[in-house]
C-alpha cells in the first residue's frame, strides 16, 4: 500500500532553521542624542540639515541686524550702552542657534520623520535620471518654443492694437 507521506532526503536544505545562529539583538540605545536608523537616508537627512542651516543663517542675520535697533532705546546710545546691546544681541543669537539646532535634531530623528526621509532616499535611488545630452536637448526645445510663443503673442498684440485703433476704440496704435 502506498502512502502520500514524502520522506526527507539529506540533500534538501532545512528552510525553517537558519544555517548559522542569528546574532543577538543589540541593546536599543535610547536618549536624546541617538540617531534613529543612523545608516539609512543619509543624503535626504543632509539635505534637510542644509535647508535648516539656511533657515538658521537667514534668521540669525535678521536677529543680528534687528536686535540692536530694538534694544538701543533701552540701554542708551553711549559706549557702555552699545556694549550691553551687543552682548545682549550675541546672547540671544547664540541661544537661538542652540535651540534651533536641538529642535532640528529632534525633528529629523523622530521615527515618523526619519522613516519618511529614509523612504524618500530609497525612492530617489529608483528614479531614472535623464542624461546630460537629453537634458540639454529638452532645454533647447523649451526655450525655442518660449520664444516662438512670445513672438506670436507680440504679433497678435500689435495686430489687435491696430484693429482697435481702426475701430476708434483706442486713441493711439501699438507704437504710439
């Protein structure tokens, strides 16, 4: 009597057991200054940091220019007052930079935000970028059509200008 039970041969690999032991999971470090998934999404994180740096520098420039104007009436216009104004300005600017840096670090390393940046980085690697020659050719076509449409619109504007001058809707033609 035949049975439908398959016998296992020594040549088949064991699918449900790993061939070597798995490494022990590393203890997950927690704390404010740990980077969430540090090896992933490097370029999108650096782009985000670059954008935040630009915002910080522009805001810092604005504060540096406007705070002395704001504090000058409070501290006075003499030499001692000017020194106090500048020290206060430097302190506020430094506090802003430190606070903004901590805020950016916190926001970039939140799990939802970091996962989004990692996913964005992986999607950008899948993009089929055009070659330099194709990009230059497409740019030439776009610029050519832009000039063609501009000349066509200029011609229609002149034509309608003379037409409405003949109907006495306009007192002067397109060129005076």
